C-alpha cells in the first residue's frame, strides 16, 4: 500500500493546477491566436475588417453566409456585427434607388466658396446644407472651394431655383459654381484593400 502524505498530495494538486494554467497560457499564446487577437490602433482586427469588406460588397448577406465567409460560428459573427454597428463602423444599410422614380432626373455638383473662413460661418453652412432635401451629399474640401454639394433636381429650372434660393441667399456664401452630372458611376473596389 502506498502511503501519500498530505504535503505530497498538496504538491501534486498545486503542480496539476499549475500545469493547467501553463497549458491555458500556452494555448492563448499560439501563433494563430496571436494573429487573431492583433488589433489595429482603430480597434479593428483582421476578422472585423473581413466582415466590413463582405458587407460593403453585399449588405444583404445573411448572418450564416457572413459567418461562413469570415470563418466564424454564426453566433460569433452576429456578436461582431452588433459590436461593429454599436461602435459606428457599420453606419447603415440602404437601397440604391433610381432618383428618376421620384421625378428627380437631373444631378449636379455645386461648388461653394465661403466669404470668410471663420468657424461660425463654416458650422452655420455645414448645419444648413444637411437640412436641404435636394442634397445627396456634401463634402468639406481643401482647395479653391470650401464645399462640394451633390444635389438632385427635377429639371434645370428646379436646379436654378434651388441654387439661387438655397445658396446665394446665404450670408456666408461668397461664390457658387454648378456642374451638371451626366452619369453617376460607382467603383467596384472594396473600401479596404485586402
């Protein structure tokens, strides 16, 4: 009959638990987990970026399809999707509707130069342009003009009236230049290089 002292038994338990802890630490330090856990300064890892690329190419992917594309379990893909949405990396999903369905057959880019470059005038124009229903997008620019405003209108008369009423009447606007859009093409490249 083998006799085991309490001290020897305590040493064995301590050794066994250390062995499990060391084994667990080794598992977390394996090369694949290190790569998976690597996070860029913006807080996104490789899998987060793969999810964003997949959804930017096809926003209608089901969670199951998304999980398969990025190599995760559906529950893990859904949790990442929710976190990316909550943190603002996924800003929304939309249908690309032909504006002619609403009678808006004319598009233009309006370059706007402010009279003065003060923060108050910049903020006033910035807030104002976001309230206009004809505005598709507005870009704050460097260079000769301060803003480039993408607009949609029914026709040339609507565009002219909009430019006069919406922009030339504003105290902060110093110069306006309008260019008609003949065709709107979208690039096919993903947002992030792979």
